[in-house]
C-alpha cells in the first residue's frame, strides 16, 4: 500500500487543524493568494506580523483609501446591468 493512502482515516478534520494553528477556514467569497509586495522593510515587517484576517482588512482599507475598490464595485454593477438586458 502506498505511503499516505489511508491518511484521510487518521487526519483530523480541517476545522480541528485550523483551530490547532489559531486559524479559521475561508468563509463564502473569501480566498487566499500569495503575492509579491514591494514596501519599506519596516512596513513590510509590520504587515507580515499581522494575522491573515487583519492583512485582508489592511488591503481592503488601502484600496478604499486609494479609490480603487469603488471602481471594481461600479464595474460589477455594469456587468450585472448588461447581463439583465
């Protein structure tokens, strides 16, 4: 029998594994992705020290502050209007 074939029988559920590491599973509409960030070292270290959910809030707040999040919302509305025609 290949190594790890019955791993699903002994591995704890995903929820238990996430809780063990102090994490939570993605909720509806959430996703995660690795990206390259260019910033001052001190800023990047502070960002990396944040938990994942706070990093997401920082990115969202930054996009809102730059006026880039509303552009996407407007594009989504236009796409919905075109789909309803």
